[in-house]
């Protein structure tokens, strides 16, 4: 029987969470990298959270009436984000991954664009996404560690609040050509974002600097990006930063390394649809 797709239902969530955990764990450990989900419970919590959101498209793949994989399309803002896509390790290479990707691409038609981040050591997924029309845009690393230090003169860093939305939205538009307001609001409901200010004006923000998968950050310049990361580290009681860093931002990359942050793994930003080269310093999340 061929692989069949259908919308995800509440009864599917636990099975999808288990597949997600095992698929990421098996592949990462086979390449000597740590898994993105440290426990089955962490993968299940993500599956539950995504299923509960009306602005996330959810689809499952079945083979012989049994769920073998799932995929998601985050529809918070004009640019959509893919993932996580996972397929049961016992039935891979049967076309389920391609069908799950085709489903979210079809769903995303008419949007300004679609973004995803994949493990750079996963040559199969990179090849699949490229064959479906995604372009490689940016080499990334997942980097983690502390970045405490003194802030530049005249810079204040604090936890973001609702009144910062307008300035953060405008800054994101200036850097990327689009905003991520709805995603920022959603993340802010359960993770702690930070802003850097000069003269009372927002010059940088980071939406979730301790959780790379949901963090994105933009800044007017590299000094302001360093400031918001330093300030976030200073205000976080030793909790390490966890970021996706575009390695072409070589000075920022070296600064993170000098701070003692460690590269965890290489990743790749891929896009479909409209794309504007960022006009300043930025950090992506899993979507873009």
C-alpha cells in the first residue's frame, strides 16, 4: 500500500511525538551529535503545543493504516516556516518525507515565502529540499554558552514588554523586509525576550536567546547584537545562551568563541519564494 497523507488528529499527537524523538535521536547520535530532543517528553510537549495552535498546519503520513511521520507549517506571519518533519526510522526511504514536504509546500502557496533550517550533516534532507525547490541561503552553527560582560556606554538591555512591539517590528522589517510580529508575540507568552536600547530607542532584540529553535534576533549593527546577547546573559542567572549563528558573520562568530561559547553542530538555512539578503546583523530560528 502506498503512503497516504491526512490532517493530524488529537489521537495522533502522542505517536507523532514518539516518532519525532526517535528519528532525531537516532540520526544525531549516528553522526556523534547530541539530539535536539533530550527526552521523549520534550518531543511530545512540542507536538502537543503545535497541535494546539490554529495557526500551524499539521499533516501525518500513514502506511498500511499506521502513522509513520508528520510535518508542520508555521503560519504565524507572511513568511511560513517548516518543521519539524520526521519519519519513523523503520520505514524511511519509502517516499513519506517527500510527500510530507510536498504537502506543506502546497499549503504555503500564496505566502511570501517558506523557510526551513536543516542539519548540514544530513545530506539526504538537504538534497530532498533542494530537489523540491528550496535554495541554500546561509551556513549556520548552533552555538551555546555564556556571554556575560560589560555593556557599551549608553546601552540598556532589559526584558522586552508589549510596548516594544512596534519598534521591534519596524527593526525586523528594516533588516529582513518583513516582520515576525505574531511569532514574536507567541514566543513571548512562554519565553523571555530581550531588547537593547540606545537613547531609549530599540536597536536590537532577541526573542528567545536561551532556546535556539524559537529564537530570532535582529540588530541595527553588530555592536548592538553583541549588547543584547551580553545583556540577556547578564540577566539570566547563569542560564546559557543557545543560538543559531550565521557563520558568514565572522566577527560576531569570533566574538562568541572568545566568550567561550561552543559550536554544537552545523546547520543550513534554506528558502523558497521571496528572499532578501539581510541588511544588518541577524540570528535566525528554525524557520528563518
